[in-house]
């Protein structure tokens, strides 16, 4: 699936180093060293945004490792999921499916506040 160029540019502007890739008919955006909310460990980690429906969620934000010091959404229901030749983790958290790409990241991070 293709996303509007303005949304991809906005994502890249807010999260430098973003890379887009596809696997299994899904689009992913790799966000290197994503800053986590305060008092979370690690402070930053690679993240992988799947802005499409996956696993029964309208979008998912995967992390290179589990984050400690959770919030309401720290039910880690995806562990060691293999995507793009790496293992990823994700919490059970739903966000509005009508958000722009750049809005999806902070919406998913609300799970840790």
C-alpha cells in the first residue's frame, strides 16, 4: 500500500532516519532510536510502525525490545515477532485508524504514559 507523499515527508521530518519497507503485503516504517516517554527504560529504541491493519489492530507500533515502567497499555501481547529479519515486541493498544502517519507514533506511545 502506498501512503501520501506529504504524510511520508512529515514522518521523515519528525523522525529523521525513517526507512520504509514492505513485507507480506504490509508497509512498515522503521524509526531508529525513537525517544520513549519519561521514566521508561530504555530511553530510546528502534521502533517499527505498521500503519495498516495487522493482528486485529488498525495499526501497530513494534519495539526492538520491551519497555519497562509501563502505563495502561503495557500488555505485551506480541513477543519476538519476526518482521524484516528482526524480532519485535508490541503492546495491546488501539489508536484511531484515521490518523496521519506522524500522529500514529505519539498515539501509540500513550500506552506508556
